[in-house]
């Protein structure tokens, strides 16, 4: 099923009726999503989410054929996070604007898978607005946030995981994902992830493996130190079959040292200072304050780390 513009507008109209305060956007400051998804820790899982998405051949070939990812890995990372953050933390107009922009960009992205990969036959058509592909992308974002937070903070209560999954269905609505494809509990989400990861629908194509090398800084002669850490942490966070399929160099000791160091620094920082710039700006908006120059600077610094990781400075 392809999500059409009419499908998207119907989804947005239904979502608008669920939002009590348009200034707070689709979720708002009391949401679990703002609490656990607005922490700087989400960036630890950036490469995990990206590689899970690339493990879907429809996604991988759409990016390989229609994106400058190899030349601008950090730029794509930045654009993706900005779009998602606008949807999650922006006011309703910003969220809807980002949703329409993403849909319009996706509408021009279609083609064919050129070779047999997993259960996908050569010549299979792909479209970036395919509902199943969008569902997978959305699920990887939800799953990665939960995996990273539990890696750093320990097991989350089932009620928190259920609440987060249900709240993030509003992001699914912004992508036009049909209601019947949206999980109603963490158990349903987890079952979907297991089913997909155990199926031949998830298979690492040669182009996906190639893009992964650039993402972790192995696209040139020298892998940056941050790239080595990112590779180790990502190898630890990914399901082992995908770690092997992407040919990641698993160095558990380096990953644990990196995560432990990040965890110690994070615990020393006041909770308010752990918030990502997008969340801080949302809080300023809700209290009538103008955008912060410091917030813009912090955002540039965060995305600068992505450039240093990939070696594309």
C-alpha cells in the first residue's frame, strides 16, 4: 500500500482532533515521549536506528538511488533528526509542515530493487511512501530509543514502555501509517520487531553494507576515533545477525567502556542540561520565550559530532 497525499491529510485531520493544545504539538511536556525521547542519550542510538532502517532493502535502495548519503552521511543524519524532532517537539503547525514536507520528498522517490536480496526478487518496485517501509522506519526509531535508555538506565517499567509506544503512534500518524499498523502495546511492537528480524524481509543489501561503512567512518583511509567507538557501540546494540551482516567489527570491551564513560558524564549533568536542543526550544516556546542562541549553538555542536564520527568534516 502506498500512502497518498489524501491518505496523509486524512491521518493529519484525525490526529488534529486528538490534540488538546496545538502549541504543545502532538505530544506535549507531560508525555512519556518527551521525557525519555528528549534526552541526549538518543544520539547514542543514531547509528543503530540508521542501520536497522538500511537493513530493509526498500529503504536501502531508495536511499542509495536518490540520496547523497555516501557524500554527506552527516548531512542526512542531521536532516533526518531535524524532521523527526520537528514532528515530536514542534507545535502542531510545525509538526504538520514537517510531515507534509517529508511526504512530498518521499513521493518523488521510487524505483526498482536491482538484485535479489533476502525475500525480495530482482525488479521489485519500491516507493518511499510504501506503508510497510514507513512502518519499519517508525518502529526502528521507537525500538532504538527504548533499547538505548534501558542500556544506560536499566529496565524500564512495562507501563512506561507501553505508554511510549502508544504515544509514538502519533508520529506514525504524521507519516500516514494506517491505524491498523500501529502497535497498541510494547508487547505488540516487540512481536513485530521479532517477526521482521526473523524474516527474509530484513536483509542487508550490498548498497546498505557500503553505506554503513561511511556511517561509521570506514569509507576512507582512516577511521576516526569517534567512528571506532560508534562502530563498537552500534555492534553491541544491534541484533547479532545484523552486526555480522553489516560486517561491523564487534569490540564489546570498547563499547562497554564508551557507554560507561557516557553514562558517568550523563549522570553528573543536571537532568535539565541533558535535554536535546529541540526539547529545550519546545519548553521555551511553551513559556513564551524566544528561541535560544545557545540552543542553536548546541545543536550545531551535536551534528558536528556526527561529522567527526564519519570523518566528513
